[in-house]
């Protein structure tokens, strides 16, 4: 009977958990776009659109936003984890999956994170166990209701930006996460202090909000397939409002303990809930409802049998 | 004197939307002479937002042991003794509820939902021993708490509670300005949170009216009227003082209580 508890069942459990997280409806609301064929989100814009400025002079980023495409299954092949079970079934039926355009835009056109060899091995191991987790560390950090760390929150759910004098505040639908970015130009907190969302310091360069992040505890991962950074990571995010409905997003990762060179991801945020002016971010109590993450863990020998059976089926 | 809930709080509890207009007129009449007094005094003026409302922006925290027990209590190992924050010190439980509170107290070290790092409910979130940051716009007073990344939106945009009942850990808050006092009406709670480690509890019929008012530029009086006809015989009140963090480098950090046991697996 234990063999019956196979990869697909785990995948369906995983799917249930991930689909409980409020993957936003932005994908449906957003203007039709084809990320796999569209222009690189990092392409320089010739748009002369100028955002309005609230009394304290910050360019206005306020309102609801959502990434297109959304989803944190894989930064190098972006999609949500919610469709994982169907995807596995299609693959088993012999359909070849065409990957989507990677969020990684540098190195280009490779679209892969430039891991050192030990780090590539670690990521591959995590990815190999996404449907057959045999150890606690195989469970994705989002399934444990951990905070999203650097950049992941933007692709996890829709979010709201609130600006007040001296601060930019991000409020996320997913896990009710928040980020407060001070614009006072002060230094980062001391080395001994590590934070789930890191320590953010922001400043404006023209119409671009530049956020410098250090002091990450690096316990959150970038996605469900185990892409990661370490606590020595230095992340710089750049948010530029390029028109009334679009923010261009870039994040550079510099982490000499994990990567062979700095790399960069890019994305696009579009206005959300434009037809729902009364939209509000409501409580998403993730940990309070989490019941089953550790129950996804299966014995190693069962995982091995599953992997061998899967090979047979795919032939 | 503390046994009598403040007249204003009781009035606001009973006011319907239709009558609120009259109440506001009354408030204006009463506020006028007070305003004149404030202007003639030599005290520094209170922080005010661009829209003229009191500006609560900043970092705040209580200094009280109420998170362990909201009533007068002796010291225990690791817990300081404390004066209670409940007006009159007595909580008017119905008989069955008094028995339940006693049972909760016996099991407090495992049964308190806060032990599991669950969102601690309202008003407890205010007097957990962690700081919080208020971010204020004309539409909402946003309260961001260091404890388990909790956040609350106290909407001041005239919106009503959504159709309910909705089970939320921190309820649904709709606020308005009563003169210089921010009054927040909170309903839509679940029955899973306690008021303290001592087992004081409520049902999902909990209705809290919070009142935030400057005592001076660096202190806010926080008063909560608690109503729950399933558990208590009458409304009761508690109050604490919110102290402003003046440290130049102060900022919110994090306390993800539920994650500590798993950190070893995510080096």
C-alpha cells in the first residue's frame, strides 16, 4: 500500500497547498501578453510618461499591482505551482513542455542562474525532490508559510504600494507579508542581525525606486524548484513606472559564496483590480491554517521506487 | 471610578450610522472650547497630518506585562508581576465562561494560541511585547506589527464592514475620527484567540471598539471596549499607553515564531 502513495499523490498534496495560497487573479486580469515571445522586460523604454508626484515629491507608485507572468514555481521557467499536477499528467502522457521565458535576463540568452558547482548540485537535488520530498529541507519554504525573502513576494501574489513621507510600503496578498522601505539614506543594520525579508534601504534615481537589500537570513528560497541565495547576498531592486499601468522591475543578485558572477532578473508589474475600486487586501493567515507540509515527506526507498516507475511509464 | 466605562465609548457603541451625524455635531460643539484651551497653552502642538488629523505615524510599544495577564497578577518564573489593564480589574464572565477561563488558566502553557505563534487577536496584538509601526494616509491607518508580521488596516475612508460573518484572526477594522480620537470598530473575529496567557477568552461574537488618542506627542492612550454577549454579561474596558520609540535608528525587525523549529533545515 505504501507504494501507492506515489509521486502524483504528493504532487496533488503539494498542489492543494500551493493553490491555497492566494495566487492572484492578475494573470486573468492583465492585458493579454505572451511572455515567451514578448520583448525582454529589461529592454530600455522610450516612453516619456511621467508619474505624478505626491506632496513629498516621490514619483507615485501607489495602488495595486501584480507580476506578469505571476508564479514562483521556477524563476528560469516562470509559472505557478498550482498547475503542477496537470503538468505532470501531461508530461506522462507524452506531451513535451515548452519552457517559458526565464526571468533571468543576465546572463543572456542563457537565462540560468550562474551557480558555483556545489550550489548547482544543491539546487538540482532540491528540484529532484519537489514531488518526492524525503527530508524536511525538500519542502519548499512557501509551503511552510515562511516569509518570501528577496524578490519572491512580487511573484507570489498581487500587492499594494503605499507611499508616505520617508517610506515606501509594500503590502502583499500572499501570507499577508509586508515590507517597509525607508528612504532616509541611513546605513544597513549590523552584520549580526539577519532578517527574513532582509534590510531594505531605498532611494530615488529619477523615476526609479532603487532598493538595496542586505542582512537576508536566506532561509526563504527564490522558488519551488530550490533556486537560492545565501546570507551574504546583496540584492538591488529597481522599480520604474513606465506608464500608468506598468512598473518595470529588475533585481540584481551579487553573492560570491553561491554564484560565479552577479546576475539579474527582470519582470513587469501591471495595475491590478482596475475594475474593482473597492478591492482590499484581506487577512491571509497562512501558518495558522498550515497542517500538512511535513506529511508530504515520504521514505527514501519509496521515492526511489516512484522514480523508477515514472521512468517506465514515460517510455 | 475605573469600573464605569467612559461615557463616550458607550455612546459610540450604541450609535447607528443615522445618529452618528448628530453625535459628530455634539462632538464639534464640545471640541471647540477644548481646542481654544490647547491653543493658549504653552505645550508643543501634536503631530498633524496634511489633512489636519492627528498623525500617529511612527514606532510604538507598550510597557506592561498584560500579555501574560490583563488582570492584577503576582510574579511567576520569567513573568513580571503587574497591575492589570482592565477597568475595575474584574471581567464580567457568564458563569460557564468563568469556569472555562479557569480551565484555560490550568492549561495555559500549552493551550494559549500564542504559544503556537498564531496571530494573537485584537486587542492583544496591541500589548504583545513587540513594537509596531503606524503608517497613516487619509484612507487608512495601517498598523504593521513586528510580531509574526501581523498587519491591520484601520480604514478611515468611510467604508463599512463587508457582509459577514467572516472568521479572521485580527478581525475587520472600520475606523473614523471622533475629533482627535481615532475610533476603530472591529468585528469578524474567530473564536481562537485569547486576551492573554492567563486564559481570558472570547467567542466569534467579539466586538471591540478601539480608541487611539494622543496624550502628548510621544504617548497615545489606547482604550478598548470589549463586547461579547456569548461570553460576558456586559461590555468591559481595558486601556494601555503606547510609548513612542525615539531611538534614531529604530525600525521594525521580525519575529517569525513558528519558523524557529525549522531553521535548521534551511541553512
